[in-house]
């Protein structure tokens, strides 16, 4: 029997558990450990609340979780309740599937002013992550600036721009919906360091931005390359740029303007004790596609600045870490004997949710090659004994199902659920 511990219950964790089932059959026991009492990681607290079809992948993970040889071990914090070394003594393999939940810093003067937040915090706030439930971002100034040229920036801008009625059917948490309803900003500026041909925005997300009730997107026609240059783009990128070209022709006015500001990079955030404006420098692109400042600067009003420039994996004591890349130091997923990394913790924040599935099978293959078979380690019973001796209140998958049922029962305004936003609420919901 092989005993495997996976740290993190998001897509990378569950795809790795599924891969271990398929690789080892009944000859494996997998424990998926998470510091929160609820599973699914990025699916629950990272995917936009108005993208319910994407969140449906959790039903696949549920099928894995309900099998006899995989279990969810929630409300257990690695470092606080159990160490990596202790897990290594109990399991044949320990897989770090912790994702990349920490924001990369904006890295400009003034980025510590109130009103400057990272996308992980902002997205966590409207998705009900307990760490960010008290964020209360300032929404009452003249404008908001979103820094980034990917889908996260689009998600953030869309959530800021939507009318309350457009959240019907989403699982945005109540405190965020209520707070967004008080917003007074009339302009959202999306800053992109490079140009339209360098964006990492997909057609679906860009298309959504063009059909909002109270907001209209705008692109400066002068920022768009000659249309014949679009032919060199891949089909998806070409569709995305086509949306931008359509936005450049929009002349209708609505309550909120969403302005795409290309060839623009943040220089500093200014304000009297809080964010009030972003100083931006115009950029130029060299032959290698790199952006550099031109010296031309201007000011954009911004009581709220949301940085969507990437994520980092938080370090864990005793685990080699690559500071430059912001992830665990590894060779193709191997960190050290018996210790592995998968998903964003392995390769950094790249790829889609589905990219984690082949990643999980890669790690399962490594474990099969590295671990000869039954090592005699204690595995699951050993962890249970250790956590019981430390009075850790472990949450099982059956407990999670009770929490989920309670969230569904308290839903309002056509929402599929009203998520609990504190660990205490989650634990109480078990009954």
C-alpha cells in the first residue's frame, strides 16, 4: 500500500489524487489536506462568481473525494498543526499542491497606501475567502485603476462594472454585493504595459465586457496596430483583438466607462494618506516585445488600485524555494526524495484549470518510479493519531457536504449559494 499526502484541495490537488487512483488502483490511500474547512481552492475562491459553468468542474473532484481511497482532511494547517517533516515520516510521498495564492507586489512607490490591493485579495473578498472578508475596498472615488493585461484584470473590471441585477445566478458573497452596490466610480481604467497584440485576454472574457448593462468599454483607435498585422496572430488572439477593434468604434455612453489604456505602466501611486491618483508612464515596445518607458507621464484618478500582475506560492519552512520564480524549487516536480510539487506550486501561475490534469499524472508517474511499493509507513492512521493528540478539529468531506447544504439553504437573490466567510461559521454549519 502506498500512502500519499497532498497539501491543497484545489484543481492540482484533486487531479493528482485522481491520477494516483488510476496509476495505483486500490493499492493507494490519498489524504488531501487543506487549511480551510472547505475544498476546491481556486474553484471556490478564485474563479469569478458569475462564471458558474467553470465552477461545475468541482463535481468531478467530488466523485474522486467520495471514493474509499481518497479523503479530504480540512481545517488542518501545515506548519501549525503538522510539519512537512512529520508528513514525510508518515507518508511515502508528500505532494505540494498549494497553488500560488499570494499577490506579486506592484513594486512602485505608494503601493502600500490604503486603496491599493492585489487581485488575490480583491478576488478573495468577493468570493468569500475568510482571509479577505474584511477588505472593504474603497469604491466611492472618481475612478478605479486595474493593472494587468490578462483575464484576471478583466474579471476584476467586470465585477466592478456590473449592475446588481447582473449578478443573479452567481455566487458572489452578500457583503461584496452590498458594498459594490454603493460604488460611485464612473471610470475603470485597465492599464496594460504593452499593446493589443500582447494581451493575455481570451475572447470570451473580452466579449462579456462588451455586453454590460451600465458600462461600456473603450479602446483608443490609435493604440491598435494596422489591421493586416492581425493575420499573424493565432486564432484565439485574433478574436480577442477583434473585440478590441469593436470597442474602439463604440460611441454609446453609459454610467461607467471602462477604458483600455495600452502602452502604459504604473510609476507611482499618490495621495494624502490614501490612494487618489496613479502616475502612469507611456511605453514603447522594442523588437523583442519588451516595454520601456518613454519619459511621458500623466495622471489617472484612482481611489482604488487593483494589481493583477501575477501570483506567488508562499514558502513553507523546510521546503526549498525559488525566490526569483515565486514557487517551490523543483526539477520537473521533484523537490527532494518523497517530496513533490504540482500545479502552480511546481511551474508558477500559468495555464488553465485543465492544465493541472496532465500535471497530476506526471507526478503520479514520478511517485510510481521513485517509490518501490509498501514502505510500512503509518499513513492515514498515523496522521489521525497525531492530529488527535494535538486536538485539531478535522473537517471531513461529509462535514463539507453539510456546510455546502447550509450555504445553499441560506442563498438569496437567485444565487446558487451564500458562502460562509469565516472559518467559525463553516465549523458551526456542520451541526
